[in-house]
C-alpha cells in the first residue's frame, strides 16, 4: 500500500520502515500494547512544541520549536540510537539555558531525577525568588532547597532579606549540582551542572 502518511502535529514526517505501534482488539476496543521508544520521544517533542491540546498543560513550551532535520523521524531515531537512552528524558536547555529549539547539537538525554533537578531550578515560584518563602508570623524569609538524594526539603535558615535567602538556596543547589556532576559520564552535562548555579558569584570547581 502506498500513499502519504499524515504528518505528526502537522509538521513531523513518520518515515519509519516498521510499525511504531503494536495494537490489539481487546473487549471490542483497539488498545495500544507497545509504542516504539524512539517514536514516543520524537512524537512527545513535537506535541510539546506544536500541539494546541498540549499548550495549556505545558505553557513553558510556548515559542519552542524543532530543528528542521528532526522533522524526520528516521533522522531523530538515528541520533537517539547513538545515545545512552534507556530510561532517560530528552532535554533541550541543560547545555544551553533558555534554549527554545530542539536540535541534535544542544539536546541531551538525562535520567528522570536529573531532569527534575534542572526543571526545579527554572519553575515559577510565585512572588518570591526560587527557594524563598515568607514567614508571615515573623516577617522573615525562609530558605529551602530540595535534596535530590532524599527527595525532602532542606531548611537552610531564616533571613531578613529575600536576596539573602535566595543566595542560601543557590549555594546549596550548587553543592547538590556538583555532586551530580561527579556522577556523569557525559562531561558536557557535568560542566553544565558545575556552572549552572555558580554563575551569580563566579564560583568554579
């Protein structure tokens, strides 16, 4: 059977030479039993950037796009196959903070916990800087930082100024980042970890 395939999110070309889904009829309904992990990563990337349905759920991806070469599934798959990919997540801005274009030159695959560690740093935290909250009873600012090892929040102290509380968070985040860096085999990711939270003071390690 020949013919053009429908584009994924109106832009992606699924040029796979094999089925990317395995389905079966169960209780009269067609259910997906398996999805190619490379296709799942590729389609997810396209949906985050171009799907109108995904935008309300992922507002931070507004304005993001995918490099032209990755509009082809086979090219994306060839890149991903060459990476250490099992159990990992595709990330576009660890190596280049603020990057909005998915491409083979800047994207990396990282573990779920490391992806969460970086995501936490950029997430919106409301009125106060990240890692800072106001204690209404005392009028002072509380500094906390999530410990990636325990998954719990660490209390770093109370401060008169929000800037001081945020700096306490940054210093602790930097310490955690350096520990993570020592565990990395990809030195690009290790360097990103060592520098991400040292930028404010110019610290190096």
